[in-house]
C-alpha cells in the first residue's frame, strides 16, 4: 500500500476542490482509493486475529465516501479532503464504540476511538456505568500505554454542569458532563508513509479496546 499516492492526491484535491478538476483526475483518485481500500482490507484481516466481533465485516462497506453531502451545509465544496474508515462490529461505528481511521495530508491523520455523541438512552447508560463502575474506567484511562497514546477524553462536547441526578461534587463529574466519549492519536505524514504504519494502527486499536469494551458493556 502506497500512502504517498494517497497523500499526494488528497493534497492536490485540497487545492482544486471542484468537479471539473476531479473528473479530469478521476484516474488518480481511483488509484489512491484502491491503495486505501487495500490497506483497510489488510487491516481488517489482521484485526480479526484478536477481535472476532469484526469477522463478518465487509472492508468495502466500512470506508466513507469522498463525496460530501452539501445539501444542508454552508460549505459547498463537493469533496472531502481525507480518506477514512469506521471499524466496529456492525460497521462504521453507527451507535456503537469503535475506531475511526482518518488520513489527511499536512500531518492531520489520526485514529479516534470510543463513542461519538451517543443518543440520550445510551448516553444515560454510560453515565450510570461511570457512576457505578468508575474505578474500572479510571484503570483504563490511567494505563501507562493508553495515557501515552491517547491522553484524555476530548472535551469539545460537554455540559457546563453535572447532569441531573448526579452530585455537583461527584469525583468523576468531568466525565459525567461529557456528551461524547472519544480519544484520539495523531500521525504525521512521515508516520503514515512509514512501513510500520499498519502495525501502528493495529496497536491503536488494541490499546483502545478496553475503553471500547467498557462503553459497549455500558450500553448493552
């Protein structure tokens, strides 16, 4: 898999994000897409070695389209300037924890893990699990390898106050206020192009699995 091809195409696309240019360079897009699809296929195969819940997934159905839906967006650019895939048992992380792989030039590639913006019912269940079983989550988040790779939860989406039903001075109030339970690990372009990139992505999945399992059990 040649990520140089992918990054080069996406970089050029970011400078020429219009349909005329894209159609003229459709062959380059298809080449880059094929390289990404090959990577995702191999990645999924290797991940099932230790996570059989992914065994039924079709690698072609866990990648996201490059075409943007601009109907309700102020941003009318027709194409995404990244290639991405969502990996979870039912595919594309729809209402379940998983890992999201995002490839974008300019050192903007990353892997994100966890559950993004769950619906009210699973959100309430996760908060209840944090309240009842917070020590288990603390153990996961404070694990040396996890902390080095992912750090803390992203706090972009969070309540200002502790949610109703929980004490304001709850020891895990910062987590209870979250509306999204996501951690991420960034990659430079050089790391993406490295021969070890596949191994690195697998490692991010393995390291995130205890968090994803905690969230999955909470909403079950």
